[in-house]
DNA sequence: CAGGTC
DNA sequence: ACTGG
C-alpha cells in the first residue's frame, strides 16, 4: 500500500514559528512517538520536514508540516469512511488545536515577554538560542504519558524513544503503512496500546524488551489502575484533569514507579497544570546557574526537601506558567540531535599516548581512573575526523 | 551516565 | 538495581 491510502487532504492554520515550532516542541523529551522525516522534493519557502504519528479516536496517522507562516496538517486513514468524516467534521483540525493548546493559550509570545521580564538572568539568556523558539507544552494523553514517564526514569531520551516504539509495535496491531516523505523506505504506524490490549505476564515481556526494573513498575501501576477504573483506565485518567494538583499528585505518587518528578511531568503535560516545574538533574543544573540560587541547595543530592525548594525557587522566578517556561529552558539545553552523516574515522594512535600520560601521572590506577582514561581515549579518537560523507537519501 | 524510584 | 545511545 502506498501513500496516501485515504488522506483527508492537507489543510493549514496560519501560525508563526514564534507561536509554535514543531522541531522545538515534538522531539524534546515530552513526546516520544513522533516520526520525523525530511521531505524529498521540497522547494525554498516550503516545509522541509514532516512529523507523523498514529492518533486514536478515530485511528489514523496525523502528519504535520510547517512553513514560516503556516502549520499544515492531514489525517491519513486506513479506511475511506473515516477520512471523509474527518473532512466533514474537522476532526484532525480540532485535534491539532487541542494537542498544541492553540485555543487555550493562543499567544506564546506574550508568555515569552512575561518570562523575559520576570527572569532576565536565566530566561533572557537562554531565549536567544534558536532551539528556544516556539516551544509549547503539548496536551498529551494521560495513559500514554504515564507509561512514557515511568519508562523515562534513569534513561536517555533516545532510549526512552526506542523502548516506547517497541512497546507500541509489540502490543498494538499495525494501523497503516506509509511511504516516508524522504523516499527512504516506509513506516508502519501503531497506535499506543490501550490498557486492555496488554497481556498478562506483562512484566516478563517488558523485561525481555529492555525495560529493565521499570517492567515491574509498569505492571504494578497497571494493576492499581485496573482496581480503581476497571476497563476504563484511559477515561478515568482523563477525569483527573478536572481535579486540583495536590489531589492528583497523591493519586499519581501512589503508583509504583511514580515519584514527585514523574508525577509533575504527567500533570504538566497532560493534566492542565501549567505551573508545575518538574525538577530533573537537567533543570536542577539550570536553576543552580542562577546567581540568586540558594547556596545551601548547590551540589546537593536530590531529596524531597531539595526538590521542593528548587521547584519553589523556579516558580518564584517563572510565575503561573512556570512549567511552560521550564519546557523552553529544557528544550534549549538539550544536545543537538545527531546529524545524519556517516563519520569516517581514522584511528590514529594518539589515544595510546594519552593513556600512557595518565598512567605516568598516577601509577596506581584504580577503577575510576581507568574508566576516565577510557573515556578520554574515546574522545581523543573521535576528534580525529578526516572526512564526512552524506548518507544516501 | 541517563528528564528517578523503590 | 537494568541497560545501551
């Protein structure tokens, strides 16, 4: 089957990059299941890349593109009937407005003005980064978001991404297969699995899939949610949007694998709690850069006390939309995504020299020194790049 | 060592 | 304590 099976047709919304930049909002550690492809035959002034993912109610693939003046969207359906219904009722249009919170928070630039005035020290300095432009907090599905952030603990973003894709492919049937817009192969899309689609003996399966100790957290949390909501977990979690922060936090933290940080992430990103500032190692480091950051909190290991005080410090700086400001700061501080180039390395023996020098400085090498020496050696070989070759498109 | 948690 | 980008 080739693209497009049953597209609802491309539509557009006038929208500036300052109000939303897809590339700065979708792949920055809040949502993990978007596919990203370059567009093969793009002309100047037109979109250069496409983001796409499976979305439910009704099941389809939502594709997004962006130019400096417009956001383009379409739903691609496995059957014609639903595609026509989308066109008639504007289903994907409504979904885009809800997901990016364009109606609830239409003026992102006004928020930036506010944060700049409140916190010239931190925000004012970070916002000049082009990766800080148009960062929006997404309004995500609570069930998916919960599983995603239980999975996130002690994991890199690329690894969280691959685990969640594996999760979707394993427990949700293929929805539709589309040719990639870069003309490089095709992608089979899967909805995020519903709780009822998950098998018994989930923990063992998740462990074999690479979830590690988070496997038991997910199985336990699922069981707890089944006891509370029976077959209606997703609808039950959606209802938490209407309750206050302290009530919801209590319920979230009661789940295995959900502590303060994960609970704050879930509430910020899918429960309409825009003031919440999740404190991870990254945000803690950002806070520590502020001249007014209390010295007694500097270089302290994370604890409930340090968490609360750091969060309060940032809330005082960033105000009632503090969680959104945090999203900007976090996105701008992320390492640049790896460019798709094949790096041809020539290994030169300078690494040996470096290692020997270290040994000379400290003849009694303990384990830690050996490890740092290895890392230094790796860095040294990586800097010697003789050629870069663009990957075949 | 990673958007921490048990 | 799991595990690999």
